[in-house]
C-alpha cells in the first residue's frame, strides 16, 4: 500500500501489536499492485481468466463493487491513469458478473487498483481482529485511513491539506468509527505541461478538478469513509456534503480557495 | 483349504465389504442429503448501504490522552 501505519492496542494480549503489524504486512503482500506476486497483481496480469484469491481479497473486491454501486459510479477503483493510457475501456459494472464465491476474474481490458479502499479495509479488518483477540480498544491508521473502536474516546487531527506543517484544521473525537481523507493535492505529477493527480473522474477519464481540494469523512467503517471521500471530492463543492449525508456519514472539505466547509451534523464530533 | 472353500470365503468377504460400503453410503446419504438445486436464496445485505455512522464520544477527550490520538491526511 506504499505508506505508513500507526497501531494502538488498548489492553491487548501479549504480542497483539506484533500480530497486527504482521497482519498489515500480509494484506500489503496480497493487495499491493506494486508487488508482482500480490493477488491484485495476479488479477491484473490475468485479466479475463479466473484467479484463486484469499478471502481477504475477495472481500476487498466485493467492498469495492459495493462502493461503486453505492456512489453511483463516482468511486471507481478500475480507473487508473496508467490503465487509461494503456487502453482501459471497460466499465466497472462488468466486474460484478465475474465475482462469485470461488475464483475472481477481472474482465479483459480492465485493471483493479485497490488504492485507498485497501488501506481503509485493512484498518477495519485489523481492528476487528484485535478486538476479537481480547483487546478492549484498538486504532489502526494506514496512511491516514483509520479505524478506531473501544477504549476511547479517540481523537483525530485533520491535517491541513495545503501544508501539513500548519496546525490541524479540525480535531475529531469519537468512540467508534472510521476516518479517511482524500485530496487531489497529493500524488501529483506533471505530464505534457499539465499537472496530473491520482484522482481520476470516471465520467471524463481525466484527473478531477472540481473545486474541492480535500475531503475528510467520518463514518462507521474506514473503507466506506475512503469511498465517500473520493465520491465527495468528485461531487464538487455543491454536492460534497450531500454525498456524505446520503450515506449516513459526516465530515468536512476544503475548497480550492482554502475555505473549510463542515457537515451540519459534525458538531458532536468536534473536540 | 479346498478351492471351493477359498472361493466361499472370498465371496463372504466381498459380501461383507459390500454391505459395509452400502451401510456407510446409506448413512452418508441420510445424514447429508443432496442439496436442492433450486430453492429460496438469502441475499447478503449490501455492505455499503448497511454501514452505520460513527459513534460520538461518550466523554470529553482529556488533553493528556495522547495515546488515543492520531492524524488523518491524504497519502
């Protein structure tokens, strides 16, 4: 997943922290598209053919499909700049027909990038496993997508998307929930004289520039928070908070001018 | 042992093994009837729409609880 992780275990059994760290490494080995032997890399390499994957990866794919449906197509892990450049021309809906109980097959011409949803789901899975293992509380933060439950309240600083050395733009507090932030200001590069970033609008196939610079979402699960953050960013300033409200989530976004806009129901979660 | 007696024993052994196989097969068939190929199906709830909201803090976070604190940013 190419990022850092922060794990907190409250009253866990001996070795719980090490087990959590190894579990994240296992998920990284399965889901990274930068590791040739990962299950996601095998899925992308063998498009159109069934590939036997772990239950973790089957869960990841089904969650991604659910996120795609739930956001009306705004969240689309099949959209990748590199894949578009290489001829990506398939709709994500096709994946539905190829996923069952057994092996998973990607349609030909499509590519799957778990990206952010992988980080969020990893946080969800590891927290659930820590609690099942006897911990009274746990927080797992994978590159800014985090899940925390039990042993709270937990507080989460929302970094300034324009400069994370500045003071945080908000501090969230909750007993249980998932948080994710999506920004077009990260993972940028230049090509053909234009700045590109990793958030591609499925409607246009181009890097999105909607007037929203960053979105932070707070809801029950980290993977849903990640899905909604991307969908809200693509919805633009007029629709971002509606996307969250429709999905029983709350949060805030920063527009391109640097102004912060909060969901009306965020107040109980502000510390 | 005469050839006839040997054949009789082999036949008896074969019948015994055959009976045992039949008995076990019958038990398996009885205990594990073949699944119906048609019937009602239970649709799993959609994990996206089934997801709930976050739980607000039950108490005010104390300034000293730094171990319960983390940060979110795009990465």
